[in-house]
C-alpha cells in the first residue's frame, strides 16, 4: 500500500465495509461497529478481513482479526501495519 491519508483510508474502508456487509454505503453509520451496522456478523467480518488483507497486502492474524470491531481501530491497525511494512 502506498502512502494514503486517513481520510482516503476511511473512504476506502467504508467502501469495503459496505461491500462485505452487503449494504449501501450511505447506510453505514459513522464509526461503524458490529452493534450498530446492519449485516456485520461473524461471516461478513471474515469476508471483510479477507478484503482488508487483499487490498492492503496484509496478513491479519486471528488474534488481531477478532479485535478489529470498530472503524477507528481498523484505521489505526491498517495505518500502523502500513508504516511497519514501509520500514521493513
């Protein structure tokens, strides 16, 4: 992943979330979580994690995947992993 602004990352993540959760992007609440997002269940979460891995070239461990349940935490995670990849 090339350098990307937080705003662009948030837009990309929201697009991926809408696709994974099979809902229109305009129906995604701001600061989406499984509790406030229609369609965000355990299966769609796995789909979303796979989409994150593919889009950003990540390998997300199970222990990390189960903690990525908040849009803000996901942005932080992807940003941090991207920075780590840049250093390597």
